[in-house]
C-alpha cells in the first residue's frame, strides 16, 4: 500500500519584507493587487479610479538585485499618467522625511524634458509604508501631504503628494477600537490592505479577505509564493540582508550613545582609532551615504568629520 505524501509545512512569507511586497504588488503579469491598493490609498472612486498601470521597476532589475541592501520599491505609471512610487521600510533610519521629498522631486524633474511646457507635469505620488513611528500621530495610520496654504488650507496644486502609512499606528488603532474595528472592515479598503500587509495570518486580515475578494486572491498568491523553495531561499537571504543592515545601524547607534565619539579630534577620527578601524568607518560611511543618511548622523555614528564625509560623497557621485 502506497504511503500518502504529506505536503511540506510552510510559513507565509511576510509582505512587509520588500522582496515579498514587490512580488505581490510589482507583478507585471497581474497588476490587479497594485491597482486595488492604489485606488484605496488615493481614495479614488467611480470614473476617477485607476484602470490600468505599467510597472516601471520590474522584478528582474539586475542593478538592484546585485545590491543586497538596496531598497526594492515598486514604481508604476497609471492610465491617467500619474506616477506612483511605493517604498516599504522596517526600521527608522532617521532620514525618511527628507529622503522622500528628495526622491519625489527627482521623479517630477525626470518627467519634464527640456523645452516641455510646465503644465505637462503630471501627478507624482510617493507612498511610504513604515514599520515605525515617524509622525507621532497616535492612531492615525494614514497621512497625505500636498502643497497647501498654511492658514487657509487652500491647495496650490495636487501634482506632488507624499503619503505615510504607519503600521504601529495601525496596531494602536486596532487596540483602541477593538469593539468597532470589525465594522470598519468592508468599509475601509485601505485598512483592509494594511491589515493584510502587516499580518496576513491575523484574524482581522482573514476577515478582510472575506469582505474583499481581491485581498483573498492576494493571500492565495502569497501562499503560492511561500511554497516555492527557490523563492523561500531568496526571501531568507533578503530578510538576512535587511536584518544585518539594521543590526549594524543599531550597533553603531548604541556605540555612539554608550561610548561617545570624539568628533573633530584628529580630523574627526576617534582617539586611538587604528588604520583598520578607520577603513571600516569609511566603508560603513559610504554605505550610509548611498542609503541617504545625513552626513551629520553618519559623523555621529562613525566619527568621521563632515568635511571627510563630503569628500567621500563627491567620490561616490563621480
């Protein structure tokens, strides 16, 4: 009698890991999850909804795959010419506000060719899904920013928009509204998507699937991806790379707090630092500069002077 084959047990991959997020929402063959998520994020209904998107940062982007610490964002152009860039961040690197303004500005500038009419600038949106508190907004987990007059709140233009979706705020919202949260599922599409992204195994995320058919399909896709052994290996490698990076940053931060750094002495190098330690500081600083951390912060962590860091930055940008 033949023994029955039992399927190998597996755990769902975490959609908060950018590698997984991109497999789900940056899939060129099936953009339905991305379209549904964007319509929820931009609060678009009826005729204004996004009908189709073109993925502009495909999964086979070799340049990004070769850089183990690179940010795997999802970039897409909608049928109304809106460009949207979605980035997911697990840990606060103390540069999110400035970096997102910088990248949004770059995206807008890149779209306008020399000689073009400025009116041809189409809407550009940066969406940041954060696994940390940035705005200290209590239970408000979704914030949208555009150009508005400070006192009257009159909007100047909607061509540039930045969104922050903070998962810790979402968790606090769930805790403070545990008696009514289930009523919001089925009414708030973005809430449903964020429940799935934050923890697809949670009771609330599973409830969202029953109310939102496309989230159910996203979970089925996540199951399929999670069973793929090759993808599991890539996922674990990516997870390790991200954790190594954040562990190094945390260690540098702790070192700076506990031991202190004698900035400014010996051209910004800590007392007694040997050549090997200096080289390590330079290499670590290069990585942090490429990741967009401020020179002031890097100086604090690595003990190099601002002038040294400016020179390193110039060499990187050559």
